């Protein structure tokens, strides 16, 4: 029997910089990342697509955002999605009419998809559930802002953030991605109430209003916080062309810290080039 891989190993490597050997192989006739059902069957012909997103776009990271944006556009031929934080760590607010707001408007006018990415990107919640405490501590460095919010607080931040970005770019903002891809129950409920058409986490893209599954599969991202995380994310990126070859959609996420590590930038350029040559680069709105 022909065997292929399962996501547990790769996701752990890509997100956390830790190698966890589990569920490495599975029968090829069963496709992956399908939630409670199979997304496709082996041998099925799928339109292969690519989404590239620059995370944490904010005034404090303007230089890094410009660098990553330019790299992605040069390789893919179109602007990446820009995941914008309105007030990064409550010390870098975007204000209507300021220089960064004008830059956002310029990106949007040139075709970049503007996505709301939290409000402050800072987790200040008290987590009651053990699983949430684990995720807050081990899956991010205090940045899982929407993991512990009540529905009311999440709704307020979603509404304020969307209103601000729409005022700045003069276009609807329909997509939301939680900081660190972490959502609590309150955030999920508020997303549905607020009418966002799209959200994503590490493993899937879905419509919060209807619950419709839009795409599945792990995000390729790089980690720059420690040598171990750098090494493991480089390993995952090197393996991704093989591991994700059959995925209908590949998502690549770039972060400001990546721009300061030459080995990560070389890996990003190599990975973008590989997938851009073999896939159509699309927007979230195209899903």
C-alpha cells in the first residue's frame, strides 16, 4: 500500500519548534485536513492555489512589513494579504490620516487584501480552562489576544477594528485572523454575529457566519524567537513542498521577526518561489 503523511508531526514543527513524532503516515487514499469528513480522495484533480499573507502590519513594524510585502509581490506577481493590527501592544495605534494609514490605503488601492488581525495582538485575559492556559503559554508569547475574550469584548474589538480599517482604505474588510491563530468561544461567537465572511486558524479557513469549511491544511510560517524555533521552522519549510504537494490550498504567513534573520529570509524566498511557480496566487476572498 502506498503511504503518505499526516499533519501532526508537521504542524508541531511549524508552529512550536518542537519535534513530536506521532501519526506520521496514513493510507494515501484518505486525504487530510478535512475536519469530520474527507476533503478529497487521492488522485482527485484539484485546482492548486496559494495565499501569501504578511502578519502584524502596524506602524511599529512598517520597515519589516515593507520588506516582506516587496519580497512576496516580486515572487508571486501580486500584493500579499496584509493582516493589520490597529493598536499593536497598545503602543502603536494606527490613526486616520497618519503616514501608516496612508500606506495602508495605498496597499489596498494596489490590490492588497486588508485583513483585520486583532486589536492589540496582546493577551491580557485570565484563562480559566487548563487547555487555554497551555495554549496561551506554549503556542504564543503572550499574543493570543482573542483566546480569552468574552463575546461582548470580542465583538467590541472586532467592530472597532473593522470600522477603523474600512474608514482608512475606503473598502469593506470581510476577513479576520486572530493573533497567533487562537480563538476562544467568545471570539467565535462574536465573529459570527459581526458578519465576517472569512476567518482562519492554523489548520483551516472557514466562514464564521455559516460555519462553512472553505479550505484546510497547515500554514507554513517561520519562527524567529529562539535558535530552536528557527531551526525547526527551517526544517518544516524545507519539507513543505513534498508534504503539501497534494493540498488544494497552501497558505504562507510572514511575520516581522522573519525579516531580521537571514536564514529565514532565504528560506522564505525559496519557499515562495517553489509554490508560486506551481500554483495560482489568490486572495482569501477567492475561496
